[in-house]
């Protein structure tokens, strides 16, 4: 429980929303008491009706209480559910916002740090687990604890021995059984969780590569591997369910002892006259309490899973709390003694560079040399280890409204599962139809979109699969044209396309963006004749820098690279 209080995804929100939590617990306690008093009143009515009453009011008043508590119980339960779920939805909204901010901080390098299956696991399960922690663990534990205290105090009014006996039985229900369950089930729960995570990751990986499984004629192997992993999960679940059934039987026996205890106590203290009518009422009062104590064992067992989710979320990078307050007042880009490292691996080493407004440069180099990292640094998505980057005089990591000054077209522009219009106006929500059609005409897609039955209202499939790679790049360019940003980064936008489409798109990019400052990141030399300057990165340093036409004459290394790229 200490981990729950100290974890940054749990403890702070318990304190932030403490009054809502207190109200939900109070309503839950009143609901349980109403359920008990309903049975108590019903028991008294049954006992009293078995004898000849002296006055009809003696029966009428308890019947009235039965009606009152019968109405109050579901009403309080409904209000408690509204209160607790309103509380948890507010809290979950904060948790999801916090998760987004943490992931957004590392959006550029996220795919390098996490496997896709692991990342989906975080998004799909961990926030839901924290929500369940509040609803299925914290609420039941606090409500049962409050109820236990109230029952022991109330019973001590009648007899200290009654209070001690009740405290002993409630201690079994509240402490002993849940703790024993947690210790017995911890190892199995860890193993089941491990199997689930492995199954989820492998299934994600295999589904993404399903076409390769089929093409290699190993579909049966894939199904066999998945079936084996799933059988391991079912085996562990079977053991867990078996233990839960045995534990449920023990709980029923203990509750039976609690009923017997109250019968014995009540017959001892309620022997004479009118008091005898309360024996059945006291015994029946116990039965609704089962609903308060039976979930505790499962709640405590699942706590380990919830805390692990919170710990995993805590391991994500901290939110970017850096204040972006510097104003960009131009389009010049200046890199001064720039260095950047991932952990102990230095990717960028002391680069000094100046890109003037309207200039077009190409940055070349082998895969993994740091070209895309440099693009992330220029956009301010990554903070340099040392040195400085300024955009229009503003520090890139502190510049305001960076998205209004720099646009990016990368290798795989993403199209969302919404209308074509929404995808195009992503960077300019107020764009009108005339502007959209003009952008589509420039990128050569106007006629294709007009031929669609719903034109701009056409729904785009997930990830834009209904469009070819070249069409997705043209739509990405249309987005950039609508946003009208002055600086564009082309991060290997044609790497996965055939040579003819690649050449057509590069010609289109340079023609459509001729008035922009352009940073063209590529691993080969196609299109470099359209830039003013070429830089070649090697081991994190600039080893070639000059005009392409000059380098072709004077730089032997560049001439060899050009010949190799052309297949000469």
C-alpha cells in the first residue's frame, strides 16, 4: 500500500480528489448500512408477526422502516455509483492527459525506445488498470474498513465481549484471508501477467508480419506457436479460478460462523419479553455484509498488477515542463557547436551550420548516422546535449508556435481514419474549400479526389491504406501547402517508392516549395541538383559541405558517391 500512496500516478490524485473520494466512501457505507437495516427490520417484522401484537402500530412502524430502507438502499447505491464514476472519470481524464504529455515529450524517438506491442500494452491496459485500482480495490477496501469500525463501535455499546468476538471474525475477513490470498496468488499472478504480455507482444508482431508467414508457407507454425502460448495462459487461469473457488468456500464458512456468533450472542442477551423478537433481526442483519467483504481478497491480489502498471507508467519520460516563450522572428537556422547523445552513444558531434532564409540544403549520410536526429533537434523535439540551435533568433527548444514555422514530410506520413478534408486541414483547421482544392491541384490530386463519390468527405481507411505511397506523400505535401510554414524538412520522403515515382515526387516537392527554406534529408543523391548546398554526415560530423556543382568538380569523395549512386 506504501507504493500506492507514493506513486506519482496514484497518490497525488487521491489527495487532489480527496473530498470526492470521501463522499463516495460515505455513500458506500450508508448503502451497506441500509442493506443491513433492511434485513434487520424485515427480521423483526417476521418475529413480531408470529405473536399476537397488542397494537397494530407495533407492526406498522417496522413495516414502514422496511419500506424506507428498501427504497434508500438502491437510491443510495445509485447515487454512490454516480459519485464514484464521476470521480473516477475526472481522475482518468487527468491520467490520460499525463500519459499523452509523457509520450509527446519523446514522440520523435519513441519507436526506438519501445516495441510496438509494449507501447500498445501501455496505452491499452495500464490506464485501465489504474482506473480499476480505484474502483475495485481502493473503494471496497475503504468502505469495508469504515463498516468494520462502525460495527465494532456499535457492538461495544451492548457488550465488550461481543465487540471483541466481532473484531476477531472481521479481522479474518478483512486482513487474514486477503493477505493469505495475496501471498498465495502473487507468483501465479506474476506468471499469468508475464504470459499475457508475451502473448500480446508476439501476437502484435506476428499479425503485422502475417503476410510473410503466409508467403513462407508457415501459417501452421504461427498458429501452433500462438495456440501453445494461449494454452499456458489458460492453464494459469484455471489454477487461479480453482483457488478462488476454494477461497470463496472458506469465506462462506466464516460468514456462517458470524451468523452463528450473532445468534448465540443475541440469545444470550435478548432472552426475555420483547427483546426475543430481535434475535432473527440481528442474525439477518449479517447477511448483506457479505457483499462488503467478499471482494477484498480479489482486490488485494490484483493490487500487484495495478502497482506494476503505475510503476511502468512512472518509468516513462517526464512531461516536458520547459517553458516555450521565445518568439521566432525570422527563418534563419543557426547551429552552434551542436552535440547530441542517446545514453552513452554520441550521435551528433560539434556541428556548426547556418541556413539562411530561402536556402535549400541537402543532408546526406548512411542510415543511422544522425540525419533524422538532426531534424528532430532543429524542430525542438529533442534537446541538444550541448551547444545551441536558434530559429529566427529563438532557441529551438524554447521557441513558441514552432509548428507555425516548421513543417515536416517524413518517410511515412500518417493519414487518420477520418474524412479526407480533416486529414488535409490538420495543420490549418480554418482552411476553406477553395484553398484545399488549390493545394490538391498543385500536388496533382485534384482530379483523383473529384472522381471519388464523396470527394473531400471521403472516409480514409486506417493509416491511409486506400492510397498508394506516392499519393500519401502528395497528400502530406498538400497539408504543408495549406499550413504555409516558411521552413520545410523533407526527411527521406521517397525512400520506399519506386525510382520513377520518386523522381516525379522530388520534382514536385522542389517546384511546389521553391519559395521555402528547405532541408532535404536523404541517403542518396537523387534530387541534390535542386539544392544550393550539400552536407555529408559521417560519424556525427560534417565531412563534406559545398555547392553540388562545385563538389562534382573538386571533391573526389563526392564524385565517387555520385558515381556509385548513379551506378556508373
